[in-house]
C-alpha cells in the first residue's frame, strides 16, 4: 500500500519547474500528483509519476539528484471533518504526519491525501483497521516493480 515518490530540491528560480516538467513530458512521463514547497533558495518538489525509474534517470541527467521515498495515499470523503476524523485515529495510535498534500477529482465525492508518516507501516495498519481506503500504485497508473 505504499507508493514511491520522487523528491528533489530545485533552485527557487524562474524556469526550474518548467525544466523538470518539460523533460518529463518529452519522455512520456505522466505526473500523477505534485507538491512544491518554498524553502528559501530551494524548493522541495515531490512527485508521483507514471514511471519512477525513468524519472530518476532523467533528473540525474539534469543534475537534479532525486530521492525516492515511501508515501501512503488515502481516499477520504470530500466533506468537512473527514480529514480530522482520519487524523484522530492516527493521533490515538501515536503516528505523526511528517507532511501531506491532497487533490480532488480522482473519484466523485472523494479527496486523495498523500502522506509521509513517522511510521508508514503502523499508519497503514491503523488506517486499514478503521476502514479507510488506501490506494496503491495501480490506482495511480504508476509503473513500480516494488508495488
């Protein structure tokens, strides 16, 4: 139930995000989710992509070292209070959210939350015990030999 996410530090300068998007687009890589956070001179770019291995090779050619992290995707109702309800069971289980980003439109009436937890395996167990739907790489159309 874990997804592989590409993380890169990119200069906070005009054209850097374009350079990444252009190179991946030319290689036929589909961006499934994206988060870019300003950290001063650099930004932290996190991507879920259709082909992780190829993306990493492309980024290395661009001299943008990429890290691969495990993240968890949870689908929740797109209504007020749903996120708080989910976070409550994690808090009760002593699992911390290191970071998250979200999007809607994947399934009608649902939102998708991408998480990096203090303990991904424990979080997965807690979420499954509480009947929260977790999404795998197939749901995102991600080519990932590690599942």
